[in-house]
């Protein structure tokens, strides 16, 4: 399987230690999503959505460990039960606020990725489909209110 990037994400974060661990901690951080020209027609009508999913490749994540402590906890958990960036496939997902579209460039807010991250796909956030009533939070339920990791936004 070969997946080619469809664009590149430009963000204010140049180093991993400066990057927020989730978009909820990136409030107001502005970025630009540059979609390669050949894919620009696929952006038709995207400006009607307030939020979009960015699907990207963690190209600088680090060593993959199947069980490790995530940012929110000192106890180890399976990588598929966390949002840690060091994943077997290296695929990342963020929900960002879409501020505007200008040709093949999307201006977004609440971005939580490193600058020059390869973009794999974009999907609109659709409350009708993406909101799940009574969803459970797994092991994170007891970690509510835990402070953000030191050195992280």
C-alpha cells in the first residue's frame, strides 16, 4: 500500500516539545493547510463547514511502542487505547476550525501539529454523524482534570 500526501500542513510549532498534545490545548493557534494544486478542485464547498478533520502522517513522531504511558497518564496503555503519536501506521487525526479558503489554501485555527506535516486527507466534521451520545471515555474518565504534561501547551 502506498499513500501519497495530498498537501502539507503549516503550523507555528517547529519542535515536538512546543506542539500541543491535542487541538483542545491549541486554542487560537493558527495554521495553513496547503492542498496540492491537482487536488484543489476537491475543496469545492468545504467553506460551508466550521470544522474539518485533518488526517496526516506523524513524520517525526519517534519510536513506536505498542504499550506505553500516554501524555495524560503515568500508567502504560495500549497504543490503540491512546492518542500517542508514535503509532504503527503513523497516522494522525485532528479536528480544527476552518476559518477561510483561498484557492488551495485553508486557514485553520486550533491546530496541534508540527510545521510541514504531510497531509493525507481532509474530511468535514458533521455533528449529525460525528457526535455520539453516551460515549464512554475508557481509562481517561478517571484522568479528567489532570494537568497537561510539563513543557506542553
